[in-house]
C-alpha cells in the first residue's frame, strides 16, 4: 500500500476452523431447504391470521357490512364464506426465494380493498391477510440463524 496506510492480513491455519468455514459457505449456497421451512411457517402464520381475522400488522379486519350480516348472520367469519380463499393458500420455495400467496383471482380485492360487482357499486374493505408480521420476521431470523449455525457444527 502506498501513502503510509496500514494493512492486516489474516491467515487461517487451524484446519477445524477452515472446515467449519467451508461448511458455512456451502450451507449459505443451498438455501432452498431454508426457504421451504420459511414458506411453511409463513403459510401457517397466514392461516392463523385468518382464524384471528387480523392483518400482519395485528389490526383487526374491517367488520362485515350490514348487508353481509343480514345475508350470512352475525357469526359468519370474514373471508371464509366457502373457505376457498383460505384453502388456496400455498407457498413456493426456490433456491433464492420463497413466495406465499393464492391463485384465486378475487384474492387481490380482499387483500387491498376496492370496488366490485356490477357497475363497481360495492365497496369491499381491505382485509390484508398476506404479509410478514413482526413475529414472522423474528421467526425468519431464527430459521436462518439455525441453518447457518448447523453449518458450523462438525
């Protein structure tokens, strides 16, 4: 180095440490099992939100409209009329990512809210069910930490 800088070089000569480091690097390159575990946990978390009728932020979903209450009754669960949306929840894990969602075409309006029906005269409130909660973030961190820690074990 020129200009009077300082440089430090570290050489790892401990064979056990080098082997552990190699395992750690290899584990970080094969993340699909981690994404499978994360996807399964996020799907379960999403299903729990359906049961609790809350969004990822913990906010309760909007109440049924008076018309829906008359048609379905006061004990009717939100987003569970025929249970198709709930049953369609799934995840897909790959080497570099995981996605949780549904293939139902009407899912978007329930997640984001909007106008529906003939002439778009019906307002459907947003009832977010997809997303990552604070607990989900912690769980993801724990899964990643556990996966990498396993790579350090002989």
